[in-house]
């Protein structure tokens, strides 16, 4: 067995179905195994997938411990020399991921490798960056400059010319690595529920293992931009855990830099509270939105709450 492909599911069975169809259509079963880690999905639709795709292995976790923990549960029993983590809302466009396996075989300095995520029109979407820095945090706080910076990332010469380039981190929707390296860093860090566990993993590969993370822009995987989860409660989950993950990750930095992030994060929230309180757009959800912002503010102000809030807004 060469490659283990791992997908985590939580109420996304229809997306998983499309992803599996693309995998089994394009890849030889003799080269791969596919593992689906279900994080206790309430809809139970994954049970139908297990019948529909007997060639895949299904792990039914008793609790929803988050994306990274779901990946770890599948990686633990995987048999491949290499592991590929895919989001359920991705689809293979060809078999070029096998070229990435060959690159890992040949290049001892390569740690995590990936290609580009593209939207339904085949256009590259934001899926890599430098490790979080104050420039990006400032853009988010003042509410401008962020989109332009992402455009610059996606318009770099290497993407236009199809040349590999080194990055700090990739989106967790598409990550390929040696299983032995994944084990050496202890897998995904379980302190994250969602968001920034991928950044932390890429950081560990660079800082602990001394490896390089490479993007190969000629390898492309489709990533749906049509979210299946659109509601005020899902928005709360995403905003809360995006901030929580970022704060946890910046603990890798020194005292001054780390606390500069915190100050900008606090400013970000304080600027948004009056907007929520007085803008008509939030009239129907003002109370819930205000509660969300105050909870996020607590993340920046209380280390105890930061540590204990992994399952905030989450049904485990």
C-alpha cells in the first residue's frame, strides 16, 4: 500500500460521495486506501456511504473532537507509507497527486507537499500563505488590504509559469506527507477544534523536522466554494474558532510579537461591537452577534477560557 487518503466527515455525506467518486474513478485501488473518519455526524448519512463504497474504510468516532483529531484517528490505522488529507468538498481532477508521491520519494528535504485548490471555474483560490504576521492581522483589523494581498499571492510568477515554490503553510483541504513524518510531530495538535491545526502542522514540519513545504501549481484539485453549512450558528462557530485557532498558534511566537497580535485582535473586536449594535443589517441577530463578539473578546483576555473553550458552540 503506497498512499492512504483520509477524509473527515461531519454531516457532509453528499460532498464525501462526490470526492470518493473522483478518487475511485482516477486512481488504481492497488496503489491506495481510502479512509473516512466520521465525527459522530447526527444525520447518519455516512452509513449509506459505507454501503455504497465498500472499497473505502469507515471509522465511526463516538465524539466530534474536531477536524485534526478526526484525521489522527484515521491516520493511526492507515497502512500507506504516505498520507493525503482531503476535505470532503474536494474532487480530484486527474491522477497528478501520484506525481507528488514520487516527489516525496525523491526529495528528502520535502515535508508537506500540495498543489493548488481551484474553484468551480478552475481558478486558483486562497490556500497557502506565510505564517501569521502583524501585516495580515493589521489588514483584518482595519478591514482593507486583505483581498489585495491575497490577489498578489495568487498572481505570483510561479503559479503562472507552473514552477514549484516553498510556502509556510497550506490549507488543510489538501495535504500530502510521509506518514513517518506525520507521526514524528505527533499528528495534528488536538488542542484545536477547527482552523489553524493545518498551520500548526506545517509549522512543526518546518521548525521541528527542518523540512520544506512545497506547492506544485500544476497539480490542481477542485474545492467547492458553495458551503453546505450556511446559518447564523455556523457563522458563530467559524468566527469563534478562527480567532481561537489564531491565538493558540501565535503562542509559538515570542512575548512581544505574541502580545502585539493580541492587541490587534482586541482592537478588531472592539471596532466591530458598535457596528453590530447600531447597523440595521444585524437587527435580527444583534443579541447573538453581540454574544459572539464578547466570547471572542474573552479568548484574547483569558488564558483559562482560551484553553477550556475547544468545544464552544460545538455538539460533540
